[in-house]
C-alpha cells in the first residue's frame, strides 16, 4: 500500500504585484528580476493569512477528489510562516473545513515542506495506519519580508496548494529526504522568544535573511542529486518520467537541474513567472495547475523535488 494523490487544489490571493511595482519601492527593475529569476509577478496576501489560504486550497482539493472532510484521517500542513506559534495551522484548517475525525499537525521544512509532508503521509499509509490524508503546502512569506531588502523582497509570493491522498497501490513509489543543520544560517528567519520571568523581554519576530548565492549553489547540486537517487533506487529511468515538478525558486535553478539530468525543458513545468517563490506552496500549486489543465494522465510518472531552509531537500517519485 502506498499513497496516491486523488485530488488537488490551490489558492492564491487576488492582489497582483508586478516587478514594476517593486521597482517603485527598492532599487530594482523588471529586467533584473526577470533575467535573474524568471519571476514577472506574484500574489500577495492582504487580509488572508496562511491558515485561510491553506483551508481554501484544501476545500478545492477535497472537491476535486470527491472526498468529504469528515473522511480525512490526517491533515499535514507544511509551512514556515504559520499565523501563530500555536495552535498549529493544520488544526485551524481542520476546524475551517470540518475534518472532525482527523489528526492535524504542521511540518516545518520551509520550501521542502510539501515533499516532506507527502513523504510523511506515505510512511503512515505504508504502515497501514491512515487511509485518507490531506497534505498542504502554504506560506505567507510577505509577512516576514523586509520590503527594503531588494535581495529578497522581489523573490517571494503568497499561496497554498493541497493534495488529497489515499492509501492505494501505486501512487508515491519511492522517496528521499535530507537536511544539513550546519548550513542553516544561510537562509533563516529568527523569531526571538527570549522573554521570561526574569528578563521580562517581549517576543520579537525578525525578517527573513538569505545568502542567495549559497542557496543557489546548494540547490543546483542537491536537486539533481536527490532526483537521481530516487529514480535509481526505484529502478525507473529518467526517460520514463513525464514531468519533473521542482520547487519554483528561480528558473535558472530549474534549467541547471534539467541540464545536469540531461532532460528536455518541456518536462520541467514552471509557474514562478506568475506566483514567484511561494515556498512550501510551489510544488502543490504547480501540480494543481497541471492537473486542472488536463496535463496529467493516470499512470504518468512524476518526480517532485524541493529544497529550502534548514537546509532541507527531498524528492519523491509519484505515479499519477
Ligand atoms: O526557496 C529557496 C530559497 N531561495 C532560493 O532558492 C534563492 C537562490 N538564489 C537565487 O535565486 C539568486 O542567488 C538570487 C536571485 C537571489 C540572486 O541572483 P544572483 O545572480 O545570485 O545575484 P547576486 O546576488 O550575485 O547579485 C548580483 C548583483 C549584486 O550587485 P553587484 O554587487 O554586482 O553590484 C546585487 O546587489 O545584483 C544586485 N541585486 C539586485 N539588483 C537589482 C541583488 N538583488 C537585486 C535586485 N535588483 N532585486
């Protein structure tokens, strides 16, 4: 028994922010952003938070799957920008959709989060513990962005994507995950909860910090590495794969991965031009785009792969 995706959904805020809009607040240009990243515009949340976006994506995925919320056994929300320290965003989603029979908790693996969520639910399903699950990747990084830092503020967008997963034969065939905490400081957002009885300080939340070049170097090495590993271990050849659905951080990272894997760019769908880097939401929103455009057929082999803060990385081979 493994975990098969039987429905997908996504949610993006209405507010569109184009590169030209950002050029009005920091020293940047549409030309720089497009040529260095492939991003043209992104959606930014105005009122909605992470849990709201996640719940909306979840409702659409349940509808697509034809599954009732009360039939869910487990809800995993992958996010690094939860609305609160606690309760977990997954519990807020549970309440919003009425999934009264599910256990719900968050997974914190930043941009690798959805992959980690899929791999976790796969483990539960292989062990025969849960039958029907909901995995969501949702982030609202605009809340953690320093809007005066041109090195980061042009890159990210807000979104949520979700997949309903059922214990069936086929589906997620093989997976890998990894992390390297030593490299954590290259991509971080520090929340200082140092207040205590003695010093009386109040908690403060910082802005995200990124050493872009270090993350870039790590990504172009790790992504092809973990894709190769998953395929080799599953004894599936690169040519049998219909799509490589990679984390959408930068089109140059996707191109570099395609080159190293010696696969044509047509197999690497992208949506970062419209949404930017939406962290944990990139892979499930892209899967949902493909699904709703009728581009996925039952039996198609798809590799999903991501990397991000932690540092973390992961990949999975999925049979649609
Ligand atoms: O989701 C996972 C986390 N994120 C990532 O995967 C991001 C990985 N890194 C990247 O995608 C790229 O490193 C960036 C897009 C962040 C930066 O691209 P780059 O080609 O590595 O640029 P750079 O950092 O080497 O900067 C080149 C120049 C610098 O100016 P000087 O020193 O050459 O004068 C930067 O100050 O571009 C400057 N720059 C900008 N210029 C205009 C940096 N950001 C901007 C900007 N607009 N927004």
